[in-house]
């Protein structure tokens, strides 16, 4: 029962912080340059993972 209460509390905290964080970052995330940087970071991450998978790293 204690584990369920902890999971419930963590879930409530997580989604509350996610909502407030989204509100706080809304201005920054409206900029096209921000999304270019995010997309570049995702692309680099995907290339690294693909390289590790291809070459057994």
C-alpha cells in the first residue's frame, strides 16, 4: 500500500511540474531557432545510437 501511495504522489508531482514547466517555457518554445537546436540534438543522438548499433559499441 505504501508503494502505491508513493507512486501516486510522484505521479501527481511529475505532472504538476510538467504543466508549470510547459507554461514557463512556452515563450522559448515559440521560437523557430529553439526547434532547430532541438531537432539537431535529436538528429545527432539518433546518429550516435545508429552508429553504436551498427558497429557494436
